[in-house]
């Protein structure tokens, strides 16, 4: 699903944010991307959905080299990738339903059909009763689920979730993680960037650890969990 | 189905843009209206100048002087040739006719004329120039052509009057064109500026649209439609304004013109054709403004 070969990312004038990243993520995999704040997790995700351009190296997403993608092809790449943004990116003056429908709107899905799919998606994340509410009236966990609904409503083959449990209490965190696991079980490849180590031990999934832009470890779920317990 | 859904979504988005910033859009529409109204007025003024020129040109007499002592049949051949060329009546004035006319027009010198041994006046042909050829250029060309004919010594016409009138018309037209260009530029700029505000107000939405896979075209179309809509609205309002203007000022104008020009030509201010042109012009201006804005402010 994703392959990275010797990928570097540097912003002009700063030391590199990502250094020699080599990574292979199989179709249908569930992967945690972890590491301290500032390690480069968000940047790595951005490279995958072309919000940033790699300075060097090759990145294949679904067999397509996005390091050399044409500008006009980016929208079509993004339609296969659902993204849960760290900062949500919800429109404050649009209802929950409209926010989720945005992802179908840009594809030209007719209104009625879109509404039906959005309602279905909201039900799946447990927000069907909040469809007509503005995002700011929702709790953090609910907003997070709206973002997840928007990312999933188009049934992407790849889901990127950036700190999806960022500021949530343990119960809300579990709700979100269960949703993500559910999505993965249905066949979507899921990448979760998180600095929350309790998630790693609980879910026992493959874990790639970034530190200062380097991959310092890449372990399967059991090993990663064992290390977390030992720590 | 998808194209239809996209069109529907673009219209919804456009309507939302207008609803969110009605004042800004009103500014653009008012600017467009003023520009198009002025252009419509200028068109009317131009038509007026045209008819003034035409009617004054009617008083211009082109006189082709022939050689003294030219045989009558040669003069007649020339007359016929000129008549064919001009497409209007050509009258041969023999020296005798000319002398008589001079005597009629200037009775004080009649005695003097009678005492002349020889008729000093040359024969001539007087031309009535049909309306289409009364422009200074056409008259000058005609004069040059006639001057080259064998047997013709000179051609006289109200060159100065016609030239002056047409110079005035030219200056007016040039000034109008320059003013119009300035108004055009200002209008396009203002439309582009309002759309820039529109784009800025929705930058968050645009960013998210792009992140979830919107094409550039999808993002741009609502703003282009906004510009188009502004232009059409401006054209419609300008037409309405011109209608109101010609209704209220028309009769006075006709009176004034009747005084200036015999026959009282009052060109219609608002024709269906002009309405079409105003709508089209508005649409074009709006489109230019929005394309400019979209190009400059919706870079990926
Ligand atoms: N647009 C940018 N310009 C310059 N530096 C940036 C930019 N975005 C991120 N960085 C830097 O890149 C590093 C990694 O950031 P990020 O990928 O957000 O880390 P993480 O998500 O792991 O916390 C940080 O040091 C951050 O300051
Ligand atoms: Mg981050």
C-alpha cells in the first residue's frame, strides 16, 4: 500500500525533519507511528497525501509514485485516502452533516445520495442525533468522530489518523480506537500517528518509532507491547 | 448525473458566497452597472454624432469645376460619369446658368455682370452626395478622384466644415474610448477585488475541499459563476437604467435635437440589440474579473 525509499524532508534553512525514511506498509495493515512530539510523524503523513513534497526519495502509494505526481493528479490520489487531521479542520459554520458531506460534494455525488451516505456514516460513529448541530457545540470526542466520519464516508482504501485521541479521556479514546480497528477489519489500511504509549500496549499492532526524523525501531505488535510493559 | 450534481453544488456554493457577503457583491454589481450604463449612454451619444454628421453633410455641396470652353457634350459625358460614380444626382451648370445664378444671388453686382464682354465663369457639375458617402474620408476620396478626370480643373466642397466636424467627432470618440478603457479596467479590477474577498472569506473551506480531493476546477467554478452573475446583473440593471433615462430625458432630448438638426433625429437610446450587448458585455467583464481573481488567488 505504501512504500518509502530513502525519503528526506527538510524545510529551507532548517535541519531535516525526516532523514532517510524507509518504510513498507502492506495492504490491510494497521500501523502505529509513534515518537515524541516534533519527531516528524505529522510530516510523514503529509508526504503520503501530498500536503508536503519530499525533498528526496521515492514514495509509492497504491503503486503510484507520489514524489513525482502531477499537480492535477493529486485530487484523485486524495480521494482514496481518508485523513483525520490533528487540528480537525471542521468548518465551524456548517452543520455536522454538511461537514461530512463535503468529502462527497467534491466528488460530484448527488445531494440526496450523499445525504443518505452521510447519515449512514454518522450512525456508524454514533452521531446520527447530532447531524444538524454545529461542530463547536460538540465535545472533543464528538468532533473527533465527525472528522473520522468525513475521512471514511468516501470509503477510502487508506486511512491516515494524526493523533486521533489527542485530548480525549480514556473512555473517548477507546471509542475512537475501536472505530479505527473496525475500519481496519473491514479492509482499510490504517496508519495512526500517536505519542500515547498506552495505546500501543493495549492494541498490540506493528509500531514504527520516529525520533528526531529517524526511524529508530519497527516492531510487530507483540514485541512493541512487551517493550512498553517493560518500560 | 455527476456533472449535474457538480453544477448544482457549484450553484449552491455561489449562492452561499453571495449570501455571506451581500454588500461586497453589491459594490461589484453597482460598479458594473455604472460602467455599462455609461457605455450605453456613450453608444447613444455616438449614434447622435453620426446623425449630426450625416445631416450636416447634407448641406455640403460638391462642385466640380470644368475647363473653360469645354464643349457641351464633353461636359455632359463628365456629368454622367460623375453621376454614376457618386450614385446621386449630378447637375451640369453651364457658364450662362452660373452667371444667372450669380446675378440672382448678388443683385448688387448684376449690372456689372451684364456689362461683361466674356463670361468669366467656368462650367461646373454640382453633385448631391448620397448619405452613405458624406463622411469626410469619402468626400475627400471623391474629390481626389474627380480632380484627376480630364477636363476637371478643381473640386470644391465644404472641406473645412466637414473636416472640423469630423475632427470633433474623432476627439469625442477617442476620448470616449480612453475613458471607456479606464472604466473597463477599473471595473474588472473591482470585480476581481470583490472575488478576492470572497475567496479569502472561504479560504478554510477551500483548503478542506482540496484536502478531501477537490479538483482546482471544482474550487474555482463557484467564483467564476459569481463574477458571471455579477456581470449579468450589472448588464440588466444598466439596461433598466437606460430605459428609465430615455423615458424621462428622451422627450427633452428630442426637442433639443429638433432644434439642432432639421428633421429632429433622436436615435433610440435603448434597443434590444443594446440590451443584448450590455448583458454580454457585463458577462464578459464579470468573467474577466473572476478569472483574474481565481488565477491570482487560487494558486494550489
Ligand atoms: N511548515 C514547516 N516549516 C518548518 N518546520 C516545520 C514545518 N512543519 C513542521 N516543521 C518542523 O518539523 C518537525 C516535525 O514536526 P511534526 O511532523 O509536526 O512532528 P510530530 O507530528 O511528530 O509532532 C518539528 O520540529 C517542526 O517544527
Ligand atoms: Mg503531529
